[in-house]
C-alpha cells in the first residue's frame, strides 16, 4: 500500500496553478450558462432541482462560503438547490443510512478517502462529465490523480480545500522554551517535549476523534507504512502494534501527552491549544481555522512532520495529504445539473472565497499561503510517501473503536503497552 510519489508531483502537490483558466470566475467560464439553457457539460436536465448534503455546518466559514456560492448558482441557472444543513458535521454517521434508504441526495462531500473508498458504491463515475467541462486540466493534477486512484481507476469525485496532516504547534510556546529548530528524530522530538514542559506547557494533546490517526502515525514512524497497512487490513497481532504502544507509553510516562486527553471529546483538546496550556497537536492544516475565534490575538502557528521514532519507521517524507471531495449520487436524476453545481463550487471565484474563509489555499492558486499554514508548504513539497487518512486505522469501525478505548485507558494509566497490544489482538474485523 505504500505509494511513492514522484518528486515532481510532490512539488506540485495540493494547490498548483494550472495553465488553463484556474482564475476564471464561474460567470466567466465558458462552461457556465449564459442563457439559462446550456450547462457546463451541455443542456441541463429538464426540471432539475438538486439536494445537497454538505459536511459543514451553516455557521462555519465553509458553510457560509458555500451558501453564498449556491445562491449565486441558483440566480445564474434557475436550478434550486435544497441544502441539508441539519446533517452537517454528522455526515459520517448519517449519509450512508440515508443513501441506503433511498433518500434523495444529489451531491455530497467529505474527506477524499471516505468518499472515494468508504462510499464508493454510492457515487457516479464522472469522467465523461469532467472531460467535457472547464475543470478539465484546471485543478491540481496530483489530487486529481489521487481521486482517480482511490476510485479504483475511475474518476468519481472532485477535490477542494486541500490539506495535510502534520504536527501543528504554538510558535510562541516554542520561543518561550528556547526551541529554535523543529525536531528531525526521536531524541530531538523528546528534547522538544522536555523543553516545553520546562517552560510550563503540556507538550501534546489528542481528542478522541483523532486518536486512531495519532496511533496510525506512530505505527508508521516506528515500523513503516507497510506494517501500518497490514495492521489496518487485519493483522492485529503484528509486532508493530506493541512497538507503537511502547513509544506512546513512554510519551505518557514522561508527561508529554495531556492526561486530560483520556476523557477528551472533540474538540476539547483543540480548546487546550487555543488556551495555550498545550503546545502541540498532531492534526490537519484545518486546525487554525477551526479555533481561530478561540486563539488570542497574536497567536502564531507552526507545523512540522512527525519525525521517525524508530529505526524501521518512516520519517518526514511520509505524510497524509488530501482534500475534501464533492461526489454525485449514482442514482441522481440530474447528473449534468449536479456536475454543474460541483463545477460552480470549485471554480475560481468560489474556490478562492472558500480558501479565504478557511485560512486555506485555493485549488488553482498557490501564490499566497496564509501565514498560519505556511510551514506546511515545505512539508508538502518534500512528501514522497502518501499515507492514507489515519494511516488506515479508521478503515474498520472496530479498529477505530479499539484504539480510542484502549489509548484512553493508557493515557489514564489503567493500561500498559502490553495490555494495549493484547486487547488489539482480540479485535474482530467489522
């Protein structure tokens, strides 16, 4: 499962400006309607009316930007779009039952792997629609290739809001602790944690929502991506489980992980980054946006790739990167209208507005990186091994649950590394 990306792709990862019209606004794009009749890929279906389930809440910056775009889409095309904001932030729990029940859903969005892999049987192959549209060649080539690869060789999704999963940290805390360089190996990483403790900070935190991802990264850093893939695929007695648990146990015993994390329910741990009691969080480049209203004025963000933690592990070259993705229900009555909406949401003007609203970078223009995530660009440029989301540890519900339960017990001191490995070996695949 290890995927080695050519350096040229890594250098163009996430937000490269492509040559064909990436800065066109939807109203300027040749594919958009100017007479109410011709859509991006031809004539809209008669009587098209769409239902869209977003993963964002209406009150979030993403939701506000999307709502504005949809209103403009309806004004331009006459196609009404019913948005189910009620299910937002619960999409991972509610979407599949709704699709199974035949609920009318034309367009939805979520993480690149969840949409393309977990929900692959529900989504439409959009290659033909994409080829005939103005999006063809105007979006980041690396992410488009990832979408197609995860789709089993078929293009089924359109990415937006690119991101990477790295160690996000408080630069002010590092300055106070006299830390001048980010760590590049285990000894340096532990030295950083000690310095932060000495300066009055708890080095790291976790929320239950990210425990599986944290464990997956530690497995990768101690034993490599192949071992992580084998574990995620059902090799629950793999020696790398104990090896990773021992490294985590060492972190816990040294006081590097906030003991409150044992009971943290998302987003409690993020709040402890914002209140500056904790200095670091292995999380996505979306974190600064999620707590932007909680962090004090002048809060400075930094990021680095988690370093290698044992001789057989991967290092800073190995990271998860991806995006959110729009998908079209294979049972939609209006595939052309649905694709027109997706193009509208990922075209220049609204792509940029969504990026601005979320402290992110637009798909088609990496000219300016917001300061809060600017360090991540170097990480992305040097990523040559693409890890799946959570390094595969969320692929199976039982694995995810076992990690959350037993890692919390480790953090609280009720379980040691061997007990974690023994419990992990008893997992039954979902």
